[in-house]
C-alpha cells in the first residue's frame, strides 16, 4: 500500500522544516529573554567574535547576518541595549535610538546599493520568531521581496 505523504511536505519539503526550526529556536530563546544575560550580539559589539561590519557609529553597529535570507542581509543593533531586548520592551525614552536605528537602515541600504527597494524587519517575541534578545533590525534586499511574509 502506498504511503501517505502530507500535502505540505510535497509543496514545501524544506521550508516547512526550516520554519519549524525557527519557531522552536524562537521559543527556546524567549525563556531567558528577560534575564539580562549577554547575547551573541554583545560579543560582536565587543569584537570577541568576528563579524562583517557594514556601518558603525557611536550608537549603532551594522553587520552582515551569518545566515543571509537575501543577497543583502544586514543586522543593525544599538551598541547599548538599555533594556531593549525586544521592540515590545520599548519605552518613550528609547525614541531617539529607535529613530537612529531606522536612519542607519537607510544608510546601510545606500551603502549596499539597494535604495531602489529593500525591506526592514524587526522580529519581536516568540510569536514574531525573535531568536536573539537584543533589539535588531534586519535590512534585506538585492532580490525581489514577496508579500505577505510568512
Ligand atoms: P531574529 O531571529 O532574532 O530576528 O534574528 C537573529 C539573527 O541573528 C538571525 O538572522 C541569525 O542568523 C543572526 N545571527 C545569530 N547569530 C549570529 C552570529 O553569531 N553572527 C551574525 N553575524 N549573525 C548571527
């Protein structure tokens, strides 16, 4: 008798698994989100582990994502986390750094030659598939983006 193969597996044999892994990683990461513990991004800021820096100023650091989802995939983070583990934790006092991060996204897009079209993403919390609890913007481009996102 022929085995029954789930319809989703036939359509998305790899992306479904990848999406499940992302969700599982996000749920695991969320457990320690409010512990205040350093994240991998602190090590990148402190140059304890290498990264490919695209832009840096006094307040923000932009570096290439280790697992790019597009030809251009740059992460932009505040150098001082100041409670901003995730966008959901933003307070009025964070307004200035949030604006600086968004402006840095434009600078990165310009440097990467994708000003004609790019996407800025912030994943917040487990349902948003956030896996590193140090607020970050993803700048994605260099290919046609699709909508709606997953
Ligand atoms: P999130 O899922 O939290 O929105 O995004 C975290 C991002 O950080 C992921 O896209 C992941 O690939 C990236 N990332 C995780 N660890 C490292 C690392 O050690 N170096 C770099 N450059 N990116 C990382």
